[in-house]
C-alpha cells in the first residue's frame, strides 16, 4: 500500500524496523470497514469485524466509486488535474456526473 495510507505507513515503518532490529508499531484500523463492488447489483459497505451492512446497492456502489477516486494515484498529466478536481467536487456535492474524459 502507498505510504500516504495508514496501512502503508505502518507497513513501511515495520519493514524498516524489522531490518534494523528495532520495535515494530501496531496497527489497528479504526473504523474497520469493507466496501465490496458486486458488479451490476451494486456494492455492499460494512463496518466492524462482524461486517454489519451499512449501505448496499447503488448507494454503496457510489461510495465505492468515490473511495476509488480519492485513493487513485495522482495523474501524470498536469493538464488533466483540473478535470479530476472538478469531477471530485461534483461527486462530493452529491451531483451525478460522468467520469471526466481523462
């Protein structure tokens, strides 16, 4: 995972710490969530280790797409960045829009 993500930060620290023989850090995700894309039926979003369903169907699919938009690696083409920013702003405002033509 990338270092900008909490899992990646702990993993990166622990990989180096293991090599250097220094103490590892514990990582416990809080909150613990799962968002699984189910294809055409939509998605399911759960919380907790017991996977309590919080959202399903189209609403969960929209959340999954937003999550992917946020964690997707940065674009290489600076000219496309404004298009992506506007797309993310419209999604966070609750507007329905097609993905930008990047």
